[in-house]
């Protein structure tokens, strides 16, 4: 999350959504609602680039208030969806560089200066993203394997039931451990094979940290959380590859899920100063999952 602190006396701060070379049609922009608490979406010009923004109440979007709101699941979802609406509005006529959710500035001049200072980076990103979209792919261990593992735990004495004892018990526990290691190794190998096949049809790919059970709602572990940047001309080939990797029996140890095409959030890191900030990048990915759900 990126924010510039607003002066205490300011009634509003500027929330920025995305940068583009081709600002959206005014009527189309007016039809989009950003954050419910703010004013209408509008466009700022910074040289030959444009920034889609919204005035929002400083009292609700200062650092403390925003942190509290984003810790509440319902408010996080509302903020993430509002941000995505703003980014989509900015993309009405051409490629955009989406900004991190809750990118705030003291005023218009601060926002314009931020864009102007990074013009070279933004120009390069807009060139790179033109005619390309993002696909999100998540690979989990097969649910059937997880259930089989749970049954094996019971047989080995790690679940409800009569407690076994002695050498036979230790032997079963050891066998179960080896079985689990073998199953995970097979699932990881299949996840890597899925990734290798999909990368053949993408111009770039990146991996996000696998999500926890709390976020996925699944017992089976997430083994791969990847994003692929795909040329519009290669979209059909990529979706055929997705059909192959999700075909029944092709990779029995895993389950593959995909969504897209999306605006390429994962490939639009515009602020070079954020390089290496793994936790912040993961926060942004988890916020996007609210929109993709």
C-alpha cells in the first residue's frame, strides 16, 4: 500500500487509480463510481500522461483510519472493488498502469509531480503492456489426496479411534510420513509442469507467495500462485493450454484453477523504490483476489 500523508487541515486527499496515455471518455468516466465516500472520478494531466483520480475525505483515508478499515474484511472488499472500478475506467481507451490500492496524495500537484518524476518508467510499462492481458493460475494439491491422507492418519493412530501401540504403530506412522512426502513431491512436480506448459504461451510470468488456507478456504495446500502476461493474439493458444492442463487425468495429483483475462496488475510495478518489498507485493495480490472472487 502506498500513501502520502495529508495535511491535518485538508478536507480531502486525492486517491489515484491508474496512469494512461489515452484518458477515458468523460461520459464513460462519469458513469463509474469509485469509493462511495468520494467525489466523481476525474482526470489529471501530467505532461503527455493522464492520471485517473478521485477526491476522498481525508478523515476516512488518513493512515490510521485507512489501516483500521482495511483490517475489516467487508471494508477491504469494498475498497478493493472501488479501486478495480477506477482502474477499469482508466483502461477504457488503451493500456494502463494500475497503481497500488490506496495510493493517496495531498493534492493534484503532488499527484502530477509523482507521475512526471517517473515518466520514463511509466512510458516503458505502457509500451510493455499494450495489447497484453494477465491470467491468474492457482494450483492446489488434489482434494482427494488430502482426504486420503486424513484417512491414513486415522489408520496410523493420528486421528479418532482406538489407540494402537508398539512397533506396529511406529511402523504405520513412518509409512504414512513417507507416503505424504511422496504425494507432496508428485504434486509439486505436476505444479511445475503446469507452470512450464503455460509459460510457453506467455511473454512473462511471475509467482506470488502461495496463499494460506484462511484465504483459499481449502484444506489442500496451494502449490503455485502464478500470473502470466499474454499477448492478445496468443489468448486462444493460452486458453487451449489451460484446457490441456486442467483436463481430467492429465495431472491427477493437483487441481488447477484459472481466471482472466485481467488488467495486468502483476506486471505494472511503477515505483522502482518498492523493489524487494515482498510483503507489500503480497498484500496487493491478496487485495486483487477480493476482486477476482
